């Protein structure tokens, strides 16, 4: 489970039990691919927009693997399309975006990313 989701679920549980915790002041969300933030978008929206937390998003890959579902296609560079979408999402969340370019691999992630990191 995403750490942000877990923290917010714990906060909801505390509220139900009558315990008040202030909302987080800073959020660092880390995802493997552009569009993974969609899994926690309601939570990020609440924290970053409604509660005014200082939010940063770190995405490890450009998301170049997978299929393009855009009606006009992706022009041969799915990673560029998904990176641009991630930039727009960061703007919506009023968050800083750091987009790394590790290979979008399915297996042997540790060794591939270690060799790419140098």
C-alpha cells in the first residue's frame, strides 16, 4: 500500500476514534511510472490542494513500456507522452516534480537501476 494512503487511512481511523492529528505539512510521493499517482489522486488532492501541504512527486521512470491508448497515437515515444502527462498532473496537484529516467523494466530492477545509476 502506498505510504500516503496508509497515513491518511490512519488519520481517518484516528478521527473516527476522536483523536485529532493535524494534516501533513509536507508530502513526498514516490512512484515507479508516470500515471501511478492516479492510484492515490484523491489523497494527493486532499493533502496538496485542500490542506495546502508542500508536495513533491518523484517518478523513477518515464513509463516507456506499455501501450498507447491515445486516439491519435503517441508518435513513437510513449515515455515522452507519459512524462508530459505527469508534468500536467504535478501542476494540478501544485507539486514539484522530479522525473528520473531509469529504464522501465519488469524484472531484475535492482541490478538494472544500479548499473544505470553508476
